[in-house]
C-alpha cells in the first residue's frame, strides 16, 4: 500500500468567531479529503466562499488559487497519495485534476464513493485507518501495475527536487517528450514543474519547523541559485510579493 498512499491523518479542532482564512500555495500533494463535520468553505481565484462537497480529491497545484475558510468545528480525514498513486488506483489522467479540487461524487468512481461512505461511518481515527487499509488492499488487485516512472516520481518527492528531464528520460528509456506526456498523465504536472513544487514545499516545511532560518540559508540548503531565485518561486506558488514573503513566515505545509 505504501506504493500508492503516503499516509493518513486527521485534523480536528474548532475555529471561533468568524473563522480563519487559510491561503493554499502551489504544492505537489494529491490527496483525498473527507469531511466528518461541516465541510470547509472555499474561494477560488478570489471568488466568493462556497461550501466544499463532503469529500474532495485534490490534485497537485502549480499556483496559488484557493483559500479556505475554517469556521466552527473542523474534522477531516486525509488520505495522502504517492505522486502516481491516484492514477494507479483509478487510471484517471491526472492532468485533468491539476490545480483543482473535485467532489468525489462528480468523478463517477463507485469504489471511491464506497470508501468515502465507509470512512464517514467509522467511529474513530483508528477505525477509519483500518477501513482505508482494507479498501486499498482490495483495490490494489484492480490497479495498474507499477512501472519505473512511479519509482522516479517518488524519488523526486523524497529528494525535494529532480535531475534534468533528459537524464530522467534516459533512465526510463524514453524521449524527453514521451516522459513529459507520461509524467503529466500519471502525476498531473510536467516533471520540471512538479520538481519545483516539491522543492518549494520542502522550503516551506523547513521554515515552519525553524522560523529563525533566513530565506538565504534556505535557498542554499535546497539548491536554489540564490535568494532571488527562491523568491521568484515563492511569488509563483503563493501569489505573495517577495517583500511580504521575507517579512512573514508561511506555514502551509500542514495542508499539503
């Protein structure tokens, strides 16, 4: 199961008053989010906040487009997929899920609907994990067999970056164009763009764990040419100007 799912977690809490608005940066994560209480409200590209469906599949994101409004009780069960995990389980071209969240009810995937119903009926987190594990064990028998691209995509995720596309293509005995097409279909973004989101996501996680680290230190640690290079990615993936990013800590990794 580790070949398709990175893990599970559950977020619970209560946001008093009018709630808290959480902007979501571009990020490599693809996941299933099942709301056990009232769904979050979501704003896309600056639009009005609307209630999310009771369960959503979120693809990898190459830009800042969504904001969440967390108000009242918060309870959500989260299944984080490996880079090619959802594609392996269902065969869906992940390019159609990049930069968006789709209600599971709109995907027309009966096995996924069954998983959502079972998890919502389970009484606690350990029970929900058992439900998900049992479902995955059964579903894997019907999933696409693993191939070398699955392994390469997971290496990129673990290594917080990637070698040049030509090297990856040669390793897989593919042309660069073939690699681009297959990677986008199975992961949702091109290899280069996916690697950029992975690296920037790692920077945000490191900054959250140690807010005293400077952006210059983080740029060197994660292989950026310089701080300006990091800040260009920051603006692309968060929508924030560099001055705001330097002066304010960004701690969004808990939502990826």
